[in-house]
């Protein structure tokens, strides 16, 4: 019988997964991640598979393919540049892996997602708004500069509709560490918000803002969301309506905004009342009554998309 993974080791495995998500270099290896956690290769691979649900090699490949798909849709760099940027050593190897994951060649994927109209697009104010434009402007998006923000997180990996189930555990941890008060900032980080291929292995981080010098325990991981421009819109409704609002923000508002999204750190910012007084339990049962600010970090069109 396999030995149960301790909370401390589980946290180290999640930290290794986070490190892999932020390292696009082609020379990132499973051995390097094992060394990062202080484990032998064999032990690391067994623990990673148990905690994350797939081998570290498959995980690294999947994250890189998602990055490539993002770049194909939202940038105008060449397919070869996409492959190199996402961490693939050869163009043929990238093509083969991409077709297996998405059922299309990279070029066909780019064409089918209509990348050209999204690039450097500015709406002609002399022409009437189309239906999609009208839906997009209903979002009442505002732009804010967000400072760098340190967060403590617990991760959900699994079906997208079950993301809320991580929150009771996160809130209990927050209370235990005296971080829960009227000023507490709670956020849900969407790491796969734009990739429909990821819905059964959706990576969602339940997060609480912590001081820059906060020392995590074995129950949470910590990282810093970099400062930058964020597009924000208020939301109230059900989980399915929230998904539709995100899609309007990304697929309709963003193309006419003159901005490009960043690949990571899209998040919901929740009012503190949402997780007090039993309201969260009602949401978990009904998946309705959700209130949040949808936050999409963006860059200007002249900036690189990563």
C-alpha cells in the first residue's frame, strides 16, 4: 500500500506545478522539478500523479499546449515563434502534439479562431454597433491599475462546475490564521478560463490576499500576481451566467477594446459577505446568487502577450 502523502509534501507538489506553469523554457525537465521538491525522480513522479491527477510530463506538455493555443488565437507571431515561446524544441514535434490535443494543425486552429480580426482592432465609431458589440458594452467594463498582490491559495483540479467546493476549506484556514476580517480580500484565480479543452482538469485557485512577508504553512501555496492594468466588470447571477459573462468579456469586449489579455491570473474578486453567514453554503447547493468582480489582466496591443 502506498504511503499517504503528507500535507507538507502535497504543498511542495503544488509548488512544483506552479513553477512548471511559469517556466516556458524548453529545458525544463521532470528531474528539475523533482530536485525543486527535494525528491527522487521516481518518488516525485508517483506523488505528482497522485496529487495532480496526471504525470508531470503530461502536465508540462498540456500547459505548454494551452499556452500555444492562446498565442495562436491572440497574437500575430509566426507558428514557429509560438512553438519556441511555448517551450517546444522543434516545429514538427509541436505540430504533432498540437494536432493530438486540439484536432487541428496550429495554422488551422489559428484560422478557425479568426485571429486576424482580433489583432489591433479598433471599432469604426461612424458605423452602427453590431449585436455582439451591444452585448459587450453591456458589461460596463472599467480599467484599473492593480498593484502586485501576494496571495495564499488552495487549488482545485477537476470539473469546472465543482470549483466552489474548495472554498469552505480555504475559509476555515483563513479564520484559523486570523486573516479573516472586514478587510479580507478573497479571489478565485482562473488558470484555464479560455481553453475549453481544460474543463475536466480545470485549474482554479481559491485565494486570500496576504502580506508580502507572509510565511505559508503546509496547507497553502503562495505566489504574487504582478502589477498591471486590469479590465473589471461587476457580475451577479448563477454560475452558468457567470461563465457567459466571462465569455462576453474575453470574446466580445476584448477584441474591440484595443488590448490583449495576459495568459495568466484572470480572477474573480468576491465581496466578503459572500463567504460569511452561511451564504457560501447556499451557493454551493444552488450555484446561484453569486456576486463578483470579473478581473481580466490586459496588455496594450504593442506589448508581448505573455
